[in-house]
C-alpha cells in the first residue's frame, strides 16, 4: 500500500510540474535544432586532440550530407557536409 501512495504522489507531482509550463514554451522547444558534434574518421586518431567536424544525425544523414564515420550505429550516424 505504501508503494501505491508513493506512485500516486509522484504522478501528481509530474502532473503539477507539467501543468506549470507556459503553452508558448512548448512551441519553442520543438523548433530549436539541437546538434551534437562527433568525430569523423579523418579528424585524427585521438578523440582528445581531434577537431570534431561531424554532426550526429538521428537515423541517417540528411539530404546533402555524407556519412563521415566508418563505425555503424542503428540509432544515429556521424555526418557532415561534403567537402569541395
């Protein structure tokens, strides 16, 4: 019975916090592009001294971008714009 009370209180807190968000904040969160840098194969052997020229894209690379890392992940790829 104590676990049920804890779960109910936690759910009520989550509901209260989510209700306090302004509606315009939700629209802004969706439109913001979040990018994370990643290491391409030709950036160098050491991750500490490498310049991270790639960008993590969920799924596969966007149109006009190329995959720049040889390792394979199901969730995301390390991509960059093609060099001229």
